[in-house]
């Protein structure tokens, strides 16, 4: 069975992209019992760090997997404290990825080719954590994924970034990956202000039926969980932060079910 492939992408940083990717992956692994692979492609390596992994000490990571055919998935995948959840960590080496593969004709599809190995390993869901910029790494993700979840900070300028992301997905789906679509838009860093509510209204109009039921508000427990290298389900499962992140994960789950039913 071909695994569902969800990319959490925003061309802007600071939108809670990694927070959503890590905790959604953990929710599917823990609550749905799926075998989940989280693939970190950000140079900061925060996805692995958020799961308690010292990414600086690893001999191989996603960079080596994508640039060296002698490195296989088993060499880079790491188990986590969350049952059914594994991660392919990233670190600063990914900053060299565009230069390393610049002369390869298949440089845009290196990640998509590697998905065959992921499928053979029996993973049922793949979650990609993306860098906060549009470049060769993000292009690889868009060509390997089947759907995109876009976290959008509830600020005015973030609307521009969301519109640009939507246009990017449209172009890629028309030209190179017809399976790709935006399945969900998640407003983040929400505070009850007139501007934030205006942003929510505009997102709801632009993405009818594809916006999360409730925005991800600022929450101390979520930040604390990451600082301890744990998911919200491990650190504070009954907190408001856990309720908010569960709502997002349920919306991601529902979006996939609706797509499958079409």
C-alpha cells in the first residue's frame, strides 16, 4: 500500500510548522496505531530535537540519505519514545544539499525516488517537515508529497505567504505532481485580536472547507514539551495545548478520509 505523504510547508519561518508536523505524526502513531515516518528536511534539525534526539551526534542523517546511494533508509532512520513513530533526522549538512546535487539531472526528484524504500519498509504514513523557504529542498518535498498542510500565523503579512504557497502548489500539481493538493490550512500563534479574527475570516473565504476547525493558540505547555524533547502527548496529555494539537491532527485525519472518498 502506498503511504499517505503529508508535507507541512510554509515559505515563512515561525509558523509552528515543526510543532504541527511532530505532534501530528505522533498522534497518528499513538492514537491511530499507524507506522509513521517523520522526515526532517530543515537544517535546524528541530523535528529530531523535539523527539529527544541529539541530531548533532548522528553519523548520518537525511542529507546523506539523499546524496549518497550507498546510504539506505535503515542507516538514517531512528526510533523514538513514541510507539510506531520513527524519524529521519536532519542537521546543518542540509544547507549544502542544493550545491551538492546541483549538477544532477534528477536533483528535483531525489526524495521522491527514495519513497520507494520507505514504502518497502512498510510505513503507512510519511510526514515531511520542510525548511522555511522555497528552494531545491522544498521542491523535492513537493514532488514527493501527496498533500500539503499549510500553517499560517495570524498576522497580516502571513496572508501573502499563504497565497504564494497556494500558487506554488497549483503550479507543481499542474506540471509535475498531479496528486498534490492543499488538504488543510492551520492558523497558528492565535491571539484574540481584531486583526487575527480578520485573518481567520479571509482564510476561511480563500480556503472554504479546508481550514482547521480552531486555530492553534499560543500555549506554554507546547513550548515546554519541545524544550524537554517530548511531544505534547508525552509531556502534558491533558493540557489545553494537547487539546489544540489533537484538534489539528483530527482535521488532518479527516481531510485524508475525505480525499480518499472522492
